[in-house]
C-alpha cells in the first residue's frame, strides 16, 4: 500500500516543491560565489522566460499633448513587435533649458487602471462619486507616483501593460469573473510566449524610445513600480542594465514560503508568473541579479497583499546577495506605516542620490 496519498493538488505541489529544493541555486555568501552565481541564475531566468518576439522599428509617434500644469503629458504610441502597439504616457517637466537632459524614470503600473493611474488621469465617463472614490484612493496610497516624480523634475514614462488600460482583454474573455491576467497568459502560451516576457519586452522597447528623447540623459535612468509594477521593476531592472537604480514597491516576497507555504493564499497570477522559478530560486534570486546597482525596497506594515513578514524574509535574502557583491551600501529598505501603496518618504532622496540632482522647472 502507498505510504502517502496526495489527492489535494496543493499537497502534491508542496511535496514536489520540497522534493525539488535540492535543485535551487544557493544564494551567494562571498564575492567568489557571487561571481559564479549571477551568470548561472541569469541563464536560468532567460531560459525560463522563453523567446522574445521579433524586433521591428518602433514607429513611435506623439498622439496627443496635454498641459498638466507644471509638466507636459504626452500620449505616445510605439510598436514593440510586429503584432503589438503600446500606448504610453510621457511626462516632460516644463522649464527645461535648451539642450538640457534630465534623469528619467520608467514607471511601472500595477493591477488597476493602467498607465492613467500613475499620471492622475481619470475617465471622464465616471460618475462624480466614483471619481471622488478613486481620487481619494490615489491620494491615500500615492498611486500617481509618475506625476509626483515629474513634479520633481524627472522625465517619466508609463506604458500600459498587456491586459490593462487601453490594452484590456476582450470582455467575453473575462466573463463570469475570470482573471484577465490568466486568460491572456494562456492565450499567448498557445503561441509559445510567456505574458511576463512579453511585458518585459514591451518595457525594453519603451526604454529604447525613452533614451532617444532629447530631454533624457541616457546615463541617468531609474525604474519604480508598485505591486505588479514592482514585479516589472524587479525583472526589468535585473535584465536591462541601462537602468541604473530601482525602487521595488510592495512586491518583494517569496513564492515558496508565502504563496505555497500559506495554504490558500496563492498570491500570483498569469501576468507575474515565471515558469520554473522554484526549480532554481525565488523572487530574491531575481532581485539579487540587480546587484551591485542601487536598489530600494518599500514595504507597508499594513499591506495585506505582500505581507510584511514575508517581504522581510525576501529582503534579508537580497541583503545576502548585495553583501556578497560588495554592494551592501547600495541596498536600502523603507518599512512605512501604511497599506499597499507608494510611500515616497525616502524614494525621492534615493533617486536624487543615485541619478544625480534635478533642476526642477517652474511650478
């Protein structure tokens, strides 16, 4: 007779994860270990992401320009692959001197209203009550962080990820409460792609556009994102070394201990999913690839999405990698007394330190 029956699928998942733990690449503790660890993990990540789509000319255009007071809000369209056009907001501070190049921030949105949320734009069709509710939520959690950075003099770029904003999945696909992230992930999977990889590709092509702008200093690019935007900040910064500093907001966590260890939590979706991750590491392995570049991690004490205890566990693992890389002084954490949102209490000084000062234009 079999010693153990695993009828519950989660029981089987947990057992398989435990049995496969021996394949995980240990986090480095010394400089020599880090030198060998980084290329091994990077190769695993690239293989797990699967193929990139074909590269095509961006064919970028400014679709509209809006006066947002102290900055210009410009709608940009660009082609990231042969079958994809990406809409994005570009925020350019007013008051730039002729020939001046500013530091830029690639701002990644999370689950929510897409790029509009980060720049303070609301659908004019909303009722007065709904708009009031969304504006209050934005203020409480600083969800318009691209606008906040633009007001401090940064050029900011915010694309819609696949499935959000202007790129929402068709309504019939998400009938009866189906998760649009999961549906899109499966649809792209039929074609041989991972949704996370396609979003990263869209971001990399967006960086191609952003760094070619005459207002941008290509040597002073940062990245910031909340929640799923933190996912994108983590993976994008790990894979694209044009990003010089990053702020991961309310995302650092573990898959093995949080999503699997806490039964029923399952804090993941098709758009944040990396195939094979637990066969070689965890989220700390991805964030650790950013070393030795400057990295900040924000976590909310009251965050009920990426809970603090698990975020701290992941942060300690990232600390170990940064110490091995000789870059412990380039890693910073803020634990703020709030919920799932962007704090900003330390982030503005963090980017000013690592991307250089910004001469803000007139308010």
